[in-house]
């Protein structure tokens, strides 16, 4: 050692530093060994992280998915036509992020948060990673505030609370998106931010939905994340996580957020496509083994935060499409087990003209009446049982012609209830209007008119109370309860309207 001169030591150190630099550099840059179908295999990136953004050049970014021994598998977030074998790929050191904040309100964006509505580019002030660990148990609060959909059949029997995950499930063309859209429209003036994530939908369908939101002045509090049927599988896979990250930003500011994933069946198919192209082993129905985790890690992020963390909430309404009403299929059962209940739409009811076509027997909310006002709880407590009795008696009555009076009464009341719960699209009811209608039904007011006259009588009842009994409505709305005096005043008003209605009909 004594024979080595100081200048030799310094040159050795310099050499080591240069070689060290080369080692780091070689880990940061790789090259494409194969590319196709939106998937690229990249060699020479031993330090790459899962979900890291890669720069492929030509304006195309990629996301690391597979970490193999000698290469990484990446999905391309853009057009792969310009990329060829041997191209250089660079690490960015960043996980996939999307812009967040109020700049997104009223905009239609893609899964990367870029504007696709023809408007100005979005000014990125803040970003969030698309993936993150869901809030823990101690940071959550129990669901207790109602998130009204404006639909009588749901708010009365299958109530949704802020922070809940309620699945909308049914066959194709049974009105799943219509329920989601009505729920967004009903949040007008309620300080709820809405996000609609369209996964694999037709562009014309999404354009029509955006137009409907604009017409109803609902786009100003809504963000639409769209990756249509023509988008690549990786972008469809990314869309719901991007939408969720956007919602979490508002939730952590103490605001209430509603997010709709339309739909997770197509999301699972996009993930299956991506996984098979990445050569991951297929499992049941060719889905990869982690397809349950795909949706659980997304839906677990919906929550009601504790008061210490601002008390914000993220309510998720995922949509699942069934085949021939089969809710026991693989993906439907997965999502049913992750969510806090489901709204099941039946094709037979839809075909029979019942809109929304909600099957009250198979639909359930596991949060239950905790997410209802006392007034709503009072007027809807026996509704589900009455409809169940009606459906039971109806099938029984088909086999016998002689029915006793009590059976006839149950069938008549059930038929009138079913008719009352029908509701046109884009016509959400306020909480007070629902309470009045259901209170009238509970007191058999509608049973005294023909089925085709129910809608007209209901309109007259609501008009009378809004014109003549404004103080009563304000009292009920402020307290969220019904005391004996208010019930008596409601009964008097209902009997007065019914008497007038029957007189007018009798005169005709």
C-alpha cells in the first residue's frame, strides 16, 4: 500500500465514480425488445418500480406492470404505432399521476386527466398518484348522512349514505346509467361534487350524457372521465383509479363526493386483456387471479372520513352488467361482496313498463335506515314488506279465482304502491315530496282511485302542499322528523285533496 502514490489513488476514485455513474445510467435507460397491442417488453431496467411512468419518446408514455427477472412488461398509455424494437426507453422516477382540483369541474377528461372536450388545456396546479392505499379503519366514520338519489323506490327502501358503496346491477338496457344520471342531477345545490367515469362506453352515449348534464345545469359540479370503447385496454384499466384520485382530493378537503364507475364489467375485461397480453397466467374464465383485488382496492377507497380529518366523504356507485340476470357469475359476485349492498334492476320489470325497474326483493342496502331521515324512515318502514306480500299474493292469485277480501286488499294496495313508485327519468323528487307521497300511500289515499289516476292525484297533492302548506313543509324539512301534530295536518290536507279530486272525477 505504501508504494501507491496519491495521484494514483485519486485517479482510481475518479474511475470508480465514472463507472458508478454509468451503472446508474444503464439502469435508468432501457430498450424495447418487443411491442404490440399496447404492450411493450423493455430490457435493461433493473431499478424500475411497479406502476412507474416510462418515457418511450414520440410523445408516448408507458406504465410498468410486470417486473420480470431479465425485463419489465409495460403498458403503453397512447398509440404504439411509432414505437419499434430497439427504441430507447427512459425511467421518469414518477408513479402515474393525474391533475386534481376545481379546474376539473365541468370538464371531460381522459384517464391521464387531459381535456378531451375541445376546451382549453387543463392548468395542472396539483397532481395525485392514481393508486393509493385505502383509508384505515380508525380514519373512518360510520355512514349516517343520506345521499338522496331523488328516486322514491331507492330512497325509501334501499337508502344510500354518504361514504357508502352501493352496486347498481342488471342486464344490458335496464336503466343502470339512468339511475346514476338521476342521482347526479339530484345533487344540484347540495354541495356534492360528482365524477362520472365511463369505461368502454360508446362515444355517442357519453356525449349524450354530457349534453344532458349541461342542459340540467349539472355539469358545473361534475367531472366526466371517459375512456371509450375505442380506447386501449391500459387506458380503460386506468380510468376508474384516475377518477377516484380526483375525488379523494375533494374528500380530503372536507367535501362530499359522488363517483360513478360505468361499468366495472368492462373494466374487468380490459384488465383481463391487458393481463393476457402481459403473459400473466389466466385463472377462472381467463381472468387473472388478482381480479378481485382489482376492484376491492378501488372500492375500498370510498369512505366517510372522521371529523378529525375534515369529515369529507366519497360515495361510490359502481355499475355491473349481468348476462340474463345472472348475479351469481364471477365478476358480479366479486363486486357484490366488496360493496355495501346492491340495487338490482330486472329486465322483466323494465319490459313491463316499471321504471326504474328496481327489484325490491333482491335489492338491499347494508347501511339501511342509518342513512335516512326520521321522517323518511317513518313513512317507508313497511314498504318493502307490503311489496313482498303483494308479489307473493299475485303469484298465488293466478291459481285461484275466488279470493277473500284481505287478499284482494293486499293485491290492490300493492298494485297502487308499484304504480306510485314509477318515476320518469330526469325528474328527481326532493326529500319532502317523497315523504308526502309515501305518507299518502301509508294512509291508503291512493288506494281509493284507479291505477291510471295515481300520477295525477300525486301531482295535485304535491301542488296543494307547496301552495297552501309551505310552513308545514319547512318544519318537516328542518327537523327531518314527523311529530303527531304534523301527521294530523298532513292527513287533513290529504283528505281535502282526495275529496276534491273524487268530486271532480265524479262530475266528469
